[in-house]
C-alpha cells in the first residue's frame, strides 16, 4: 500500500512538471525553452537554444519547435556570440514567426530559413551593415565567422 502511494505521488509530480506551461505566460507569440548560449564542446558551435513559436497563418494555428545552433569558423568568436544571444534570439523569433508551415515543410524552405537566420546573426555580429531583407546586394561587410545555421530539432505542429 505504501509503495502504491509513493508511486502515485511520483507520477503526479511528473505529470504536473510535464503539464507546466513554458515561460511565464505573458508572451503569447513565443516562449524560450531550455538553455541558450551553451557551448557544444570546443568545436566552434554555439547553441541559441530552443524556440517555440506561432507560425504565420490566417487560418489555423501552426507551431514550430526547433533547436538552433550556429557553426563558427573562428573559435575566437564564441564569447562574442554568447554576449549577443538575447539580441540574436529576438531576431530569430522574428524570422521564425514570419514563416508559414507550408514554407517550412520542404527541405528548400528549411535551407532558406537557415540563410535568413544566418543573415540576421551576421547583422547582430556586425558582419552586415543592414538586415538581409533590406540589403539589396546581400553581401556581408566583412568575412563572416558564422559558417552555418544548424537545426538540431525541427517539429511543425499543424
């Protein structure tokens, strides 16, 4: 009987923890899940963390949950990137929320998204003078230390 009560208590605690809302509930557009800015070894990768956003849609609600890491060519930029994580997360949230589920359901759409995020990250780091959307030439002002944007998870809920 005691063991059954203990198991019931454990299951209840796990259920409550699982059902707990993400964030403080004040942001209805996106929530931060997990810990960002974590170095993934000394390999030149910096995690921007997990993102949970409403996708752009006029009809139904669609959600995207993804984890994003930046691949850096130069390991000396790790601390610079980490110092700008809040601004990068802001830009990534804006880019993600402007997408539709249909755009992101193809491999080509995911590649375009990665390029858009890379452009915004380059802007935040000072490798671009303007945001990629407004930059007609699309050319960084100097060689970027960001070589790639990696999606370590990517889930669309329709």
